[in-house]
C-alpha cells in the first residue's frame, strides 16, 4: 500500500464516526419513516397493514392538516423577511468602529444559544395579561396619559392575553422568532460585511456615491450570496417551528398556531398514528425542499443578472 492510499484510509477513519452516526440516526430513520408512511401503523396495535398511498390521500382531504400547512406558510411569510431585514440592520450597526461594539454583538447573540424552552418561558411571562411585561408597560403608559390629563387611565387595554387571542398568537410567535434568530443571522451578515473590500467604498466615494447610494449599489450586491444563505436557512427553520408552539400555545387558540411540525407531533405521540405522522413528515420534507429550490433558483438568477451588469 503506497503513501497516498494510507493517507486516504486515515481520512476515512477520521470521518467514520460521523458517517456511522449520520447513517444510524438520520438516514435509516428517514428510510424507515418512508416505509411506515405506506402502512396503517398504529403504535399500540399489532397489525400494521400495507395501505400504499392511502395515508397521503387522506392528508390531501384533511382540513386540519391543510390548516397546519397554511399556518406554517403564514409564519414563514411573516418571520423570514422580517428576520433577514432586522438581522442585516443590526449587523450594519455592530460593524461600525465604536468602542464596546463587541459587547453589543455578544448581547445580541446570547438568545441564539439559549434553550428555546427557557426562552419560551420568558416570553410567556412577557405576554401575560395584567402582570406581563408588555401589559405592565402599557399600564404605565396609561398612567402617564392620565397624569397628563390627555385621557382616562384605561385608554389602552392591559388585559390582552396575546397567547389566547387568535389575532395575536401568531404575531407573538413571529416576534419571538425575531429575537431568537437575530444573533446567528447577525453574525453571518457581519462576516459578509467584513469581506467587502474597502476599496469599493473608496472608489464609490470619489464618484459621489455615499450613504444610501453606496448601500444599494455596493453593500447589497456584495452581500447577495450571504443574503441567499440566510434566507434559505431561515426559511427551513421557519417550517420546522415546534418548541415555541409546544410551550406557548399548544397549537391554539382555535388552531391558529397549529403548524405542521406540531401537527406531526400530535399525530405521532397523542394519537399514536405513526404511519400518518410519517406521511406528514414526508410532505413537510417535500415542501421544504421545493421552497428552498425555488428560492435558490430565483436568487441565483438575480445574482447572475447582477454579475452580468
């Protein structure tokens, strides 16, 4: 065995643990879930008959699953653009050469590494009626308005239960997602901003392109690959929303926050219908792949157009 072959085997030996882990805990479960999706697979029943595509046909006619798909799209459409724009705005702020800016980067990043269970509990307190942080601050505003003689003390209601009102529950989840995902997305944008050559800005300033013009004509085009990555990964994460829903709303009120992943959880571990849950998982997987592929196609088309200019 020559030196090149020995080097190859050493490389394979190093990646073997990760490969084995990937096969056992990722690839095999995916394959087995596909097998279960073709059966009427109840966890507590011994007979598991083959039903072919019947589970998928049932899903197509299931109004509750369609509602979960709709809710997932609503959440993604609201949270992804806001998350990307907010993260870029914060990244622009923390890349300025200011004293102590590293502290602010750390503070913005901390929620991204905290447990989502713990963060959900904090947000439950923030959103409580009367005693929650938001309603408490609203009460203080009411007091200030009344003290100034502008209106009665009850001008703004302080009894809003954000997690139990259909018009507020999804908005509360979107607001929480902005806070959780801000740090990781911000760091990626910071890395992209630091890779932009200062010579481009210097040349643009000589031509009178400064401020907003340099942002639109230099910063955004140069950040296009970074924006593509952040948008696609944020979209994938949006369709995998689970922990905040489980902790804060349980899919309510009136199924307005019953997203696909939480619906799959209920199907598998409350109804014990693993065959149907597996079919739903494959539908979710297909949705994510299709949406990510469309995003890549559209945004890469924009990149190619920009490069052609």
